[in-house]
């Protein structure tokens, strides 16, 4: 049956063309091309304008909004009504797009884009299929199937165009589509004009200088240098949007899911019982030694010699292993619930494992917090704590699911992870890392310290690792280059010289005063912003975090001038 009624007059549907395509299918393809070819072309141009050489600029939220507009417009053309709960996905995707514009942390930007990618595909699939009973594994396979299926359909725009031309000829439709012809002419003119201009500029010096003085010459030269990348970006976005939409319209993904709880529960009871005993003993050790602080710490932790540092050395070991075990337990419980027959004894054992997992999460979090106390913050340490919070909420949902099978676990997990990550993405971790690490140095009044951050030859003395602070993103500028910090470190007492690095081959000096590493941080930020603006354009690449950082670097250089410590005079110091 024709999915696009009243588009073309019906004829004999047994006729096929040279490629074996029936008249009915040809009409469907022709109508699909007529409806979605031009929107896909416009989307490709919009995609390239927003994202080319611009990973986190002000155009990124507009790109997200344009993508959502393209999708819902396509749904309307197909006669599909958007589901009401799509609002959650739309708001989440838009918030992640705004977060990308507001941060300069490459880790956050990468995870934002990964989250946008997954949520966008879930939104697409959710509106095309009946996914009420789907689980996370089914969603994962559906996304993979959509991507691979779209790659298989890479040639559909060409075959659909051929069907479109054949149908028009057969129906005597000679209407001219001037927009398509003009667009094709522009595409042909770009490489031809570029090549001719290069030849003429190299052939005559007068014409070269004349052309160089024209107002649009800079844009033309930029276009020449980036022509290949621009073409790839437009082609990629056009074929991706057109083919993904084509695949989803075919509805090739199987909607029904079978009940796979056919395994013998005695098998699961056996291996989960053994694990539960081990977990119970491990949890008891955590409660006695780590939480309550009772019992003697093993003799292997006799160095460092202070009890607090020995306890920290004991506590800091194992938090990554515990995080990994918590994730294994999470998947283990889900597998047992979805692959083995329902059994009351199995439910009790899985509940015990879940409760022990809570203790392991608390143990891992406590170890990480104690480690941070002695070794300061990094992005990875903050991310570990956030991951533990996520696992806590997911495990709580699984506990509900153990005793209530109609609990919407899949939707719960997607919702809770999305909400928690949006909060994390807007938190600017680099700012809090810099603020906390700097506050620790001001809190330590004595040079002799039991903090073991950055060792020198004397085991009692430590230096603060400014290498890590120098490498932070522009998000950290309000903390590192804050006026109070500048005043304290640039003209403060000599005790703050312990900020110096013990050695650094990368920066070519053995030690430095506080203002030196701050100078390197400010210079790194300025160079990075300048590189981004040069590759893209200043307007498109405008980023809220980088803009704020630029103001703080200017403030820093002004402070150096007022203190007669301009970098130009460092060679005289």
C-alpha cells in the first residue's frame, strides 16, 4: 500500500523497472525524495555552518534546535504524531547543547555529545516504534541496527532521485523545480570558480593584488583552504539525515520482545550464593576497619609514619576495583532477573547482593574522599564520585524491580542518568578542582606537611602539583585568576613558594614563583582561544566559558603591570 496517498495517480503495480522496483515502490520512493531531499540539503548546510571547526561555540545549541526541528517536521510529513513523553528527551538534549556552549572542558564536551547522540537516537526510535516493554539492551541493539541499516542505505538518495525522475516522466509532469537546479549549479560553480581563480591569480600579479584587495577575498581564500572538509561535512550530514530517516520509516526493527526468563533458577542460586557469602565477609571488613576505624591496619602500611597518612594509604587503595565490582553486580542482578525463571530464594540472594553493593559503594566513596583529602582533586576523582551516585540510584531501581516486575526500569534508568549527568555537565568541575586545590595551600601554614602531593628529596616536604592546574580548561580561570588569589600569590609571603614545581623539563625551568605557573596557565588559555577563533570564526566559536576566561586573563596581565611584574621583564628578575 502506498504510504503517501494521493501523491501520484495509481497505475499497474506489477510493472517493474530495470532495477526490479515495482511501480508502487517507485512512487513511494519518489514521494519520499520529493518530501525530504530539500529539507535534508538545507539541514546539511545548517549542520556545516554550525559545527565546522566549531565543537562548542554559540552555534551548537542552535544546531541541536535545528536537528530537533528537522526531525519533528519529518514526523509531521510522514503523518506520525510525536509522543507526549518526547518532551523530556527534547529538553534534555537542548540542555546538553547549552551546557556544551557554556563549558570548555573537553571531557564534559565529549560526554555531552555522547549523551546527545544516544538521547537523539532514543527519541527517534521512541517515536517510530512501540517501545513500552523494551529494556536497555533492546535499545542498544536498536540504535546499532539503525546506524548499520542507514549505512546500507547509503545509495538511497540516488536511487530515489531516479525514481522521482521516472515517475515525473511517466505522469507527464514537466514542472520545473528551480530550487534544486539552482543548488546543483551552485555546487558545480564552487570548485570550478575556485580552480579558475587560482589559475588567474598565479597567471597575473596585477590581478592577484587586485583580487587580494577585494572585501570578499579573505572569505574566498578561507573557502579554498577548507573546501574539501566543507564538502565532506555537507555530504556526511546530508546522507546521514536522509538515510536514517529512510531506515526508520521502513520500520525494520522488530518491536516485540520475547520472554527470555527460561534458565533454571538453581544455577543462578548456586553462583550468587557463593558471591553473596564473599560479599558479606567483605562488607563486614569494610564496616569494622574502614567505617568504624576499629582493628589494626596491616603492617605493610607502616610508612608513612603518621597514623592519618597510613590510614589514608590503606583507604585509597581499591576504590577503582570496588567501582568495577559494583558495576559487575549491577549487570549480574539484571542478568539473573531477565534470564532465569522467577524464584523467591533467588530474589532474596539478589537482594543481599544489592545491599552488599551499597556497602561497597560507600566504601569506594569513603576511600576516594580520604584520598582527595591528601592528594587533592582531579577530574577523574570527581567523576568516580558522580559514578557512584549514579550506580546508587540505578541499584535502588533494580531493588524495586526485583519485587515489582511492572516497574519501568528502563525508563527509570534513562531518566535518572540523564538528570544526574545534566547536573554534572553544568557544574564546571575544573572550577571546583582549582578552587579546592588552591584553598588547600592557603590552609597549610607550615612548610612541613603530612600531605604527599609532589615529592622532593626530603620525605617530609612536598610541593603542590601546579602542572595539573596549568592543564585545566578555561572553566578554571575564575578560580585560578581570581583577584584575591592574584593578590595573595603575586605579592604574598615567601611561604607560598612551596607552590613551585620541583622540576619541569616541559617548561624549561627548575623552579618558579606562583605567578610563573599562573602565567603559563593564562598563556595556554589565550593561545587555545586564539587557535579556535582562527580555525573557525570569532562569532561562531564564541563560548561562554572561554569569554569569561579571557576577561580573567586580561585582569591577570593588568595585575602584573601594576605590580611591575610584567612577563616582558621576567628576564630581568
